[in-house]
C-alpha cells in the first residue's frame, strides 16, 4: 500500500512540476513581451503605431502563454488519470489477495 501512495505522490509531484514549468514559461513570455513593448515605445515611431504594436505583441504573448498553460493542465490531468487507473488496479489486487480470489 505504501508503494501505491508513493507512486501517486510521485505522479502528483510530476504534475505540479509540469504546471510550475508552464507558469514560469508563461511569465517569461509576458516579461519578454513587455520588454519588447518598452523598446518599441522608446523608439521614434508614431505613438499610435507603437501602442498598436505593443498591444499585438502582448496579445500574442498572452495567447502563447495561455496555450502552454492549457497544454500543461491537460498533461497534468492525464498524469493524474493514469495514477487513478493504477491505484484502482492495485486496490483490486489487494482485495483479491485479502479475499483469496484468483487474479484474472
């Protein structure tokens, strides 16, 4: 049973690492977009063009960050689902052992 708990905890830790990595990458993307927007705004372009370009860059960065977060959430949920399946299988085995039923 300790093995099951350890396995599930390992999977949960892995899922958290995936999510943290996605969040970190999303923050990096947004930071880079803000830096690019700052560089563009400090150039000698007309302000309307600068604002539009800034909004486009930030919008694209947010889209990319959101896609990465969504992909990481999906991957995390798949990892958790696999863990749930494994736990179910292990529980069945334990029940069979305890009750003396034959494994199928």
